[in-house]
C-alpha cells in the first residue's frame, strides 16, 4: 500500500511524538510513504513565521529524515495542481487542498488526523 503523509504526520513520525496514533504509526512503518513538496513548503513557511522549530537547519533536516525513514518525495505536477480547481470548498487551507488533490490523482491513502480529508472521498488513516 502507498500512503501520503500529511505534514503533521511526517513531523510527528520524525519526532517520535505521542501525538501520532498507533494506527498511523503502523501505517507509516508498514507501507511505502510519500511526503509532498507541499509539506516541505508548509514547513518552510511555518519556520519563517516562527510557528515551528526543527532540531537542525531545514536544508539538512528534511533530506536526512527522508533518507533515514526511506520516504519518497512526491513532486507537485500540473495535473495535481489543476485537480485542486475541481475540489469542493470544504477546506480553505491551500496545502491541505493540494495534498487532497495529490492523493486523489495518485490514488494514495492519506495519513492525517484532519477529518476534512474524508469529505474529499479519500481513505484516511488515523
């Protein structure tokens, strides 16, 4: 099975946070996992706004965590971007809308505690 990690799921996995549910933890451990470039962008923005801190510099942390955990990067395609225009307006967060479109286009399950993904017809693991 292939899964897309929501930004918080990726960060919580990397931190071994207790916020990550047991079901989400198993899904990440047992499946092929993708992290979207949209999540990297969201992390960069939150760092610049001082709403997030990482243990090391972002340019080191993200590649190290991706490699250490065997995660794949999900690039943002034209097709995925266009898919966001067809999504119902159940959510205004542009990062989550793009993650939903990517999961739909690539037929991925999403690991997220955010129930809004259910309204897009995605299979969500939490």
